[in-house]
C-alpha cells in the first residue's frame, strides 16, 4: 500500500494552522516578541508566563502525537485488510460490555444491534453484556439475540462502597468470572450506551489480540463525534471535534509511545483482558466513583500494567444541550481532581496528571479570557499575540478533529465538508466558554453525582445506523 498520499494529507492537516500562524508572524500581524512582556505586578507576570508555558506544552504534546504516528486513515485501512485476510481467531472471545441505567433503551438497542451485526459479519466470537442497575431493558431483541442481561442487585455493596458505574462494573466483573468457564480467552470491550462500533474497531482489536502480550496489556482507541449521526446538526457536535483531536494527539502519544495512561483515559473504547480486569477491579470507593476511568488509569500505572493504542475508532454522540455539556464536563474535572489528590496513588503519578490537567484547562480558560480582553483592548499587541497563540493551540485540535470526524463520512462531501470544517474553527471561542464554565462549576460545586447525558437515537432509525456502518465497511 502506498502510504505517502495518506500521510502527506495528514501532515498537511496537522501543520496547516501552524502555517497560517507563521504567515501572520511573517507579515507582522503577530509579534512573537510581544508574547512575553512582564505585567505591572509579580502576580500578573507569573500568570502570563504560566499561560505561555501551558499553551506551549499542550501544543507540543498534541502535535507530536499527531505527527509521530502518521495517518490514522492509513492505519485503519491496513488493519481492515489484515482482518479480512486472516479472519478472527476463533480461540479469542470479545465481550462487549454496555453499561446502562436502562432508561435510554432505544439508544442502547441501536448500539447493540450495530455491534452484533458487525461481529456476525466479520466472524467474531463475541458475547454481549448489558449491565443495568436501575431499569431492566424490556425489548425482546436483547434476549432473542443472546445478550447477557446483568442486573446489579439494589442490595449489592462493594468492599469499598463504590457507587454508580464503578459499582456496576465491579459487579459485572465478578459475575463474568462465575458465568464464563474461562477468562483467559476473553477480552472485555467497555462501551457506553451510544457507542457505535465500526469495522475499524474490530480490525484494530484483532491487530491488538494478535500480539503475544495481548493478555497482559489493555487497549484504548479513538472516539469520533460525528454531526451526521444525530437527527439534526447541533452546536455541541462541532464543539466536540477538539476531543477527537485530543485523541489523535496526547492520548495516541501516551499509549503508543509510552504505553501508559499518563494523562488519563476514556471509559469507553477501553479493551481489558478479562482476567486482568478481575485483578484490577473497579472498586475505587465513593471518591473514585465520580470518574472511574481516571482511577482505573491510575490503578493500572500503580500495578505496572501497560496500555496500548488501538488503531481504530468508534462513534459516539455529543451532549445535546448546554446543561448536559457543562454538567458532564464538571463531573469529569471533579473526578480528575479527586484522582490527582488521592493519596492512595503515588505522588509522582498524581503530580504528572495534576500538572497536565492544570495546563490543559489553562489552555481552554485562557482562550475565552483572552478573547474578552482582546475585545476590550484591541490595540494591545500582547493580547493580540497571546490570543493568536491560544487560537493556534486550541484550533489545531479542533481542526484536526473536524477533519478526522468527516473524512470517512459517507454522508459528507463537497461544500458540506468545507462548511463543517469552517464551523469547527469558528466555534473555538464557544468551546473555550463552555469548558471554562465547567471548570468554575467543578471547583465551586464539586458535583458528587454521576450525571448521565441524555442521548438521541442516531440517524432516523436503527436500520439506517446499520446501513451506515456497513457503508463505511465497504469503503474500508
């Protein structure tokens, strides 16, 4: 396969925003010497210096991850070709674990139908687990297709009094140990209710499982947030583009280069050997139940368990309104802070996570603050330069994420493609605004509940989702 066209397009996409920034500097519109001008007070100087350092570190980590490993499109195509050539190993079972409250049953059914359809199409040895603790799904589809409905008893308590999803996952792991004859041949793929698997998901997992150390290493992959998977184009689908950029930047770098969750991990598209999951467990106690994925990442590092990047992607939905978005982000930030301050983990690992969390959030908060300052003091060369640098850093993630979300989309082409990319860039200040509000709420309110984001049924119906996934498979 000729890798050059894939990689050249990818590199051009990643370096495009930096190229525009460089042209602005060369034309004198932005002056790098204006970035660092000590403030009138020591505190002001320290804040400006911290903002510059945060922007620089975040940009370096993100772009390094994007450039270091080439085009994900090429990697996905390679994995799909290998899966079709070799076929799925019949000695290895993939357990698809969907955790649900049972309330959004139609969304859950849509995701499960796509997963089962793909697994059958590709010859995967699989089992579907639906873990619920509130409302048991009533649709006969689940039982008719052999799904294991695991109901967490209301009386069930973990030794550490875990709550929410952590409690459910802990129960599911013990239930799995009793239900399956052997765990040594099983890997658990953690999914949310709205996680739509693609052929690249299965192909990436297949490549991961073919390695000799797959029974000792976890895996994590890319999540796309595609605006055409919802009934209507909405603001937050565009805002979420920067999360896909983060996946291809810092997350891909930490797992592919260092094999460890240095900066955290997602709770979905997380592949864990079944035996290893029983060893690690999700029983993190009440504090760790706010964001069990961060605690799981820290526990893996404490135990010296590696995590590898899986070259493949799933699709998920963005929050549908501002309340859902802000409450989701506030919970994440609070959970991250819990992990960073929990003395159960090594201070060195917590310090790294806390330091990067502070820089990451500074990058987003500075975007909205500098935008406001620029509107007030438009003649300030320093604010202009800092604002431009902030837009470069945040914009690179949003731009790369937007291209990645749309480039394989069979429903987007031509002017629609250009329009979506343009909106993802124009909405950067809005991204910063909502993320900044979430930071304030997380610090002030410290949410202690596991807020579940309400999701819509993808496209118009389940059959359309399956047809969409199969269209992507044919293109692969």
